[in-house]
């Protein structure tokens, strides 16, 4: 069994094993073996809370399925902000038949000649379904103008059309939640460095990632413009402080459960009130990590 900051072995004796049936006993063992009690207890609490929140997600999904609701949950943020990790915790125990994850690659030549929103319309949730977007139509709000993948005219047209597009979805009954995962420049670099050194994470690296730090200020400019132009009462932006991955995952799930109604919600064995220091509605005077 590994623990601590340096993956040290716990090396339990027979006397230690006799103590692990109580919280006090576990803490005594950890203190004697010079392990970070606070860090380990947070890890245990995280797993417990995550499981309880995932139980509620199963209940939510059933309600959405039984009532033919359509739910779209959008995850946006800088590269390495934790979008994919968040989505994986959402879907871990959900029924794959009534949910989808959408992570579109770059458009084909045919798609480039279509109305910008056309390929996204085809991914919208069907009745009884939740769709999770690992990036969405908001690529055109931030990534594309920063990297020169769209013209200034295309960018301005998008900002004019997206409020109308989302208002049509809202009027048609689609329930939309938009998350922006906020990380600091130092944390982003730390995560990039981690990916470079981990053969299991190197697939996450792309040429765009390599330029993310270089274009940090440009991303900030377009991000702020996106918020000011696309934060609507029927489709608000929710900012998630994501420097701590585990806290961000818990509070993102908690926000969804708090925001959406479902049968059995009042019987939850865990608080569904998100931490306002981690999950907050965007407003123009807000201060976030990025």
C-alpha cells in the first residue's frame, strides 16, 4: 500500500492492522510513519463524496430518461484545465445508452463550407439523453481566433449568432449548463510538464498545447470577450476554480445536481450545495485563476 508525497510504503505490522478499524487508529499509524495525514484524509473523503454524488447522478439520469428531457453540459477552458477528467467522473456509472460524450475533431472540408453550428446541431441531446461536450461550438470564441483558424468576420458572426442559437435551444426545452474550468498559468505549465513525462498522457499533447503558454494573454482577451457577449440568463457561464482537480470535479458535479431537478433529490445523503469559492456564476468583476 502506497501513501505520502513520495510514494513511500506503509509497511503495516500486525499491531498496525489491529488499529485500522478506527479513524483514530489510522491517524496514529500515519503519524508514526511520517505520512501527510491531511492529504490522505482528503483523498479518502474525496472518494466517499465522489461515490455519493455519482449515486445522485444515476438518479438524475433516470429522471432525464423517464421524462424525455434533453440536457447539454458544456466543458470549456484552457488546455489542461481538466475537462476530460471532469467528464470521466460524471459518466463513470451512467448508462451509456442514454448519454454521449462529444469531442469533435477539426472540421472536414465539407463542414467548413456549412453553417458553423450545423455539425453541432447533429450532436444535440435526443429525448431522454445527456450530452457532455469536451469543448463545443465555443471553439470559435477562443481557440480559433487565437490560433488563426477563423477570420475576423467569422468570429464576429459567431458572437452575434450564438445567443440566438442557444435561445432557440432553450425555447425548445434543451437544458444547457456551460462550465469554464479556470486554472493559473503556473498550473497549466505544471500539467503540461507532467504529460511530457508520462507515456500514458502523451496522447493529450498537441501542437496547440505547445503554444498555449505563449498565447496566454490572447486566450485571456478572447475568454473575457466570450463571457461578456455570451453570458445569458437562460444560458449563464459557471466558472470552476480548477487548480485543484479533485475539488473541481466534486463541485462541478454538485453544481449540476443542485441546478437540475430530479426525483429523489430531497433524499440525497450528501450536500448538493456547491462551494461558492469554487463554483460561481460569471460576472464582469469576477476574479478567477486564469
